């Protein structure tokens, strides 16, 4: 029997409730850590971005950076010239 097979319906419900409880616990722990980091002066948005990037492998990060660069250059080329610079 694998870990996802259950002998009875009650066991499945118990497992599901336990899983939800663990998920809630992890979510609360994350909130606490980010709240503490914010209190210490860290930018939580940047911390989350770092975590997101660290989850990616190097190829994914390189692809993301390349696309970001391409899009930014395209936007710079199509950006209207401000009136102060045009005069």
C-alpha cells in the first residue's frame, strides 16, 4: 500500500484534516517570520522575490533575466519622449 492509499474513508478524512492543519501551521510560521523580518527593517517583498529566485534552477533564472531585459529594452524604445526633453 502506498502512502496515498487509505484502507477506509475515515482514514482519508483524517489524513486530509491533518494535511490542512500542517498547511495552516506552515502558513502561520511564514507570516510570523516575515512579520519579524519587516520589524527588523527588511523589505518583505524583496525577501519573497529572493526565495522565489532561489527555488529556480540557474537556467530558469537566466531565461527570466533575458526575457526581462528584452521586454525592458522594447519598452524603452517605444516610450514617448517627455515634453521637457523634446524642447
